[in-house]
C-alpha cells in the first residue's frame, strides 16, 4: 500500500497523509535483525528470560510492565516474539494480548505467556482465565484451548523455562501452534531502507520552491539518529540527514565524520553529505557547535593527513557560507 502511494507522489496534503507518514517511519525502523521483548515484574527475571533467547540470535529488550512491553513490541517491525510473565500488570496480560491484536504493528506477533502454575500441566495451553484462578479451575478452563474461540489470539501459555532445552521446546511449540513465522530479516531490511528513501524524497520535495510539505514526519531528527546508529541502516540514515534542514543533523554529520571508528572512506562519504547540507541549507549550526569543529581540527595535529584535510574541509564549508570574499561576517 505504501509503495502504491509513494509511486503516485502526491504534491499536496490529502486525507490520510498522516497515516502514511506514521507507517513510513515505522517501516524505516526495520534493521533486518531478530528482535524480541521479554517482560517480567522484576528486572532480574526479565533479564533471565532475555538470556534464554541469546542462543537463538534474538536481540531482546526487557520490560517490567505489560504497557512497556506493548510499547517496545510496537516500536520496531523487527520484533517477532514476546515472552511475558503472567504476573505482569499495568495492564493485565489478558488486556495486553487484546491490545496487541487490535494494533496493526503487533497483531501478528506470537506471545508466550509464562507461568509457574502451568508447570504442573501436561503441556502448553491458551490462557484465557484470570491468572489468580485456582489451578484446578484454571486447568479446567485452559485445557479446552484447542476448541476455544480465543485460540486465534497467537498467545499460548507455557511453564516458565528453566534451561535451553525448555526454551527450545517452547519456541518450536509456539511457532507450531500459532502457525506464524516472521518476515525474513532481509525483507525487513529492504523495507526499512526503502522507507528511509521515500522519507528522504518527501523531505527533498518539500524543500523545493514549488514543493508542498505533504507529510509531517514527527521527530525526524530522532529517526535519523536511530538509523545512523544502526549497522544496516547507517548509509541510508546519513543520506536522509543531509536533506533535513536541522542544526542537529549538521552537527550529527560532523560528529560522524570525526569518528575514528569508521574507515576513511566512510568518513569521506559522511563529510560529502555534510558539505551537501551546508550548500543546500546554509550554516544551521549554533556557535558552540561551530566551535566544536575548530576544536576537533586543532586536536587532529597528530592524526593522518587525510583526516586533517577532511576536518579542514568541514571548516572551509562553514566559513565560506558564513563570511564573504572580504572576510566579512555574512548573517
């Protein structure tokens, strides 16, 4: 649907444009990695659950309440699994599952509801009785799970895993019972890169003389910062940073150019985008941010010549836009 809309390239705001912007930002967070969320009332328990997923390649965020688990699950298209201790509240786990199924971002994420009560049962069951229900009554309800109308909820109750073997059995059984598998990570990465590209195109069009601000991307600076912190979205994030008219984005590009963790080719790539931003938007950096450029250059005397030339190029671009040919300040 997004692809169809972006191919049409609307040149003025239209009903539903805000939903398109929200969807673009959500897809742009896809890094093509395996993410999960582990929720438990105590941080130590949540971390323990996260540890169980390490051998299976998950990068797991932790949460202490159901509400926090919901926010983290909805934060990225890469989240493909939720482990939640049935004792979590705010809201109750039953409500959490209902909210997840009502939200397009989370409605297909399988949920493993973990309970110590279930450890006395013969196997996993779908939980739709209150967690404080006596065990004998709880099993009477839950053992009807294969025929109950809530079986499509993709939420299955399991005994709390205690080792790698139990975790492996739980994951295999969860995917079998919910008949769901997440999109391939390479697909999610492709979607994330395309979404960042579409956002860049929209921002560029809005900056042209005849362009209209069709999409209002809220907090786009944070989106770019997040992308440039990702190993898989870094270059796409840098490209987007170059077209966003923001002092924070120019400062970010200068900061990335100065980072010694990157090879010289990557730093040159970022520097070119900084120069492009200066050329397109002028100098948006504040006084202290410009001073940082001078400080970095002055501190680079012991660095390789190519690095010094790179940092000097940033200063030259700023000075060229700030002062005229007679070295007079140009506001």
